[in-house]
C-alpha cells in the first residue's frame, strides 16, 4: 500500500443523497478513503440502503468500514417503518434484567446492520450522567454509576460484536460533566486525573476488557491532562491516557471534525494533522466534500514533509486493517431486518422501562380525554402541515380519541389546543425534555392545569415530572423510539403496570 492509500485508510467521510455521488465512488476506487459514515439523509428504505452499501463496497479499492450512529432511542439513523427501533441506553438500564436486555437489544441492532452491509456502529455511549442539564447525554447514557455503566456497556459491546458489527465506545474520556454541546462550541473541564480514574474511565476499562473494537474521542478540553488541546487532538489524552495507562491497542476514531468545537478553532487541514499526531487512527469528516479533500491533502503533505512521522501512519493503518479483517462486510439479507421476533422483543423491553412516577393508571376513557404532544424534530414537517405524528398519532389510532401534535414555538396551535383542553375532562400531555426548555415547560404547565384531570407522559429525559409537578399522574418512557411510544399507550390503557426504575436521581 503506497502512502496515498495509507492516508486514505485514515479517513471516514459522509455525503449527501441516497445514492453515492460520482466523486465519492472515484475516491473509493482511488483508495482515498477507508470508511464511510451514513446518516438518515442517506436512507429511504431497506432495499435502497442495501443497494447503496453494496455500491460502496463494490467500488472500494480495498475493504471499507461503513459506519453509522445506531445507538437506539433518540440517536438512531435507521427508523420505522423500514427498520426496527430499540429503546436507548437509559431505558435499557431502567429494566429489571438490564444486562440481559441490553445484550439482546444491541444484538438486534447488530443483526440488522450486518444484514444491510454496515459493519461499524458508533455505539455504545459510555458517558456518565452527571446532571440533568447536559444537552447531549441524557437518555443516551446508561446512568450515573460507573459500575452500572460498565456492566451494561460491556453487554452492548458483546451484543453488537457477536453479530459481526464493530462497536465504538464514546466519547473518550467522557463528556457527561459538561453542559456545552461540542456541535456548537469547545467545552473545557477541569476534572482531575484522580477523578477521571475513579469515574469516567471505569467504563472504558470495562469495555476494553470486553474486547471493544474502537473508541471515539470527544472534542472537549480536559485541562488537567492537556490545557491546550481537546481530547481529539491531544497526544496526552490518546497516547498517554488511553494507550499507555488503560492499555488500549484498538482503533481510535475522532468524533466528527466538522463540529464547531474543532472547525471553528482549528480548521480542516490543521485539525487532521493534529489528530494524526495525537495518535488517532481514523479521522471522521461527515459532511463537506471540500473539507474532506482539504484534510486529506494536508495530512498527505504533512507526512511527506516529516511533520507527521510515517511510523504514526503505519501504526494507524495497521489497526484499521485489523479491524476490517475482524469485521468484514457481508452481503445484504433483508429477511433479518425488522422481523416480528425483534419487534416483539423491543416492545417487551420498552414496557419494562416505563416508570410510573406518581398517580394511578389506567386513564378513564369514558370521559372526554384529549392528548397533546410536543412534537419531535423528526415529525416537524408533518406537524407544520397541520397533521399529527408520533405519540399523538399512535394514541388516536389506538383509542379513536382526539389528539394534537404541536411545535413548541407554535403559539397559534398552542392557543387552540389550550381552548380544547378547557372543554375536556382529562388531558394527556406528552413532553420531550421540557426541563431543558422553559418555553415548553411553561406551555405544558398551562395545559396540565387547564383540565380537571391531567397526565404527563415524559417521552425523552425522565426529569420532566420533577419540573411539571402540576400533573396528577406522571410516567416516563425514558425515550421515544417506536416501541417506547407503544409502551406509553399500553401503560395508559392499563395493559401492564409500569415497573421501570432508572439508575439516576430523577430529582
């Protein structure tokens, strides 16, 4: 493999569209990239996705990794009605038999990804839950206790990798303590090395012991380790902490280098060079062709000039090649995608995660019951056109009762919904992390107090009941994947008694 091809092995790139653009197919034929990352923007159906991955593998000069963020729960690029959905990490941790359920859930993910020609999953998240105001962790985390997170993350790794899909623990050395989203800015934490070793790094020791195939770094500065560079660009964090102190010798991959934490402070060219110097094996650039090309050219020139040692590149390529050999892509087999068995298993797990915080169920359907849902971003287009989606649509289909989806910033539709609530006996209000949105919390509070009887269904983070104390009955689904919406309806209808128990402090 010549130097050009070696540099190519160190890059994983994303693109726009549901078919591969010509330039990307050319890059694959030339050995200019070693991996591809897929997003929801690349997906229309199972058949289309299988054809897309087949075209990418066929064009590649050498075997490639096709990766995706399929964590389950809120972060899942493949969704119903074409793909199976599973509850996210915190929901899995909330069930009675959490370890068994976690392995089973990630086994479902692994089986589907493998059947679609995808051999790398950027999961599980092993960040700890430190506070409810963290904008990026939330239900993606298995909880706040390092030992619990360690046990469940290890089962997630086993579930994925037993089905031939490489797992990726993220975000090293941990971003749970920050309240800044690295998509938007560059956070700094002053956590001491001693604190890291007794908290955030414990799950990494566990997943390394479980044979984790790869680890993703965070774009966060840990000033006690390196006050100058975020973890992604820090040799102290990657080489000294992860490699030497924790003994990890697998693939280390960056989070997307187009996040503002990196892009606004270093640029595409310099960040690629610094990442390679720091010890990263693969550099992830998810969106822009020009930035991808700039980063490749800059790293190639840096190696040719001696700024980045050739030995560093050879080490990286060796690890990437070993990962590809261990997790080769397989031909598509759509018969194992969204099977009746996997859907039933996901529903069972989702029911086990539902938490009844206060009040009593079921809802009395003999009265006038109105369901109002604050819509997710995924449903915004439908809602803008006056339709209903998500939980509201499901509830209406199940009961035949009126239901409304509203966007948080739609004052007109909110006013109409509030007027309808005043003519109802019971209102069901479904929120999505209202504890992080004063506007949503204020509107939800108004809806909950406008009817004689009120029920709160917290569809995302389970902290909303502590903020919206006006609700007489409150339950949490600990996430809003398809089976969790179904579990919410089943709980409200009295089909089962919620018994979930999140491993975090809901207050």
